[in-house]
């Protein structure tokens, strides 16, 4: 996590290529397990497309990192609710 914090500071001070991009967000929604699984699968496909070994551009001056977590955030005490 510290690497990401440091990268934001470095970006703010112009230490990366002027075209460097930063994006971050937090979202939450009530989804059925099937929809959450579909989302995770689609996200993994995007990550593989953009960050996979065949996508590496060694001439790029900027290396981007990507971190994500998909997890229930409001489970009741004692376990998951029935769907």
C-alpha cells in the first residue's frame, strides 16, 4: 500500500511523464452472488487484457499498478444472509 501512496505524491510533484494517469474509486452495491461472480470474471479479463504479459510495452516511461478487492462489506454477525 505504501508504494501506491508514494506514487500519488510523486505524481503530484510531476515526477512521472506528463501523460501519466491516476484513477481510484470505491463503490458498493447490493448484488446477488452470481452478479458478483460475473463482475469478478469480467474484471479479471480486463486485467489480463491490459496488464498481461502480452500487453507489456517496455518503451513506456511509466509502469502502472492495479489493485482491487471484491468482498462483502456488511455481512451480519454469524455469516452470510440467505439469497
